[in-house]
């Protein structure tokens, strides 16, 4: 699969708020990093949490209906990776405390429930399909934590 950036210029996300100039300043240098022509990004407060969204680099279409509303990879010593993806694959991996509950699939609000684990999703061009999930040990109980003491 050829990255979209080699075929056309990157479009900025078509979303409410701000001007085209401001969106271009924030997102204009982004290159496709998922499924050929999508750019996965997340908003964060800086504590390890991330609220994902993505947009099509060709059309600017914004997608926020992830099957979870947030992923918290926690502090660095957890070894959790957050969101993992590549430009040449439709596989999205979410690892950490994965937010569920109200707002699920809409990317809105904090989750009342969090699943500590790794989930594997396949993007079918319209939505993410859950392929598999594996529970993770809580921080402080796993080998990554013990080896850093």
C-alpha cells in the first residue's frame, strides 16, 4: 500500500472551531500514519491519556466514532504503548486503560469504566471491528514495573 502523502497533498481536518489557517498551522505537516490515507491523532492533557480522532489526508473527513473514548498508557514505567498503528496497515492496537461506557463510539466524555489491556481492531473503511483482546496486569504488578525498581 502506497502512503497517501505520495499521491496528494495532506488535507486539514474538516471540523468545527478555528479557521482553516489555524487548522493548517496545527495539522498541516501531518502525514498519513494509518491505513494508507488516514492520520490518527489524539488530544491529551499530558498525563498519559489520549482521546483519539483521525482524519482522511485526502478529503479532510474527520472520524471520531472509535469503539472506545480514551486510552491511558499511564506513566512511562508501565511499558504500555497507547495507540499503535502504521501507514501501511489497517490494524489498530490500543494498549493501556481503555475507556468504555457512556460516550463509547462517540469519543466524548470521560469513561466510567476502563479495561486494562490490549485490544486489536481492524479498520474496514467505515468503522473499527474488534478482533481480539488481552487483559494486562495492573501497573506495579507486572514484570516491567518490577524491573524498574
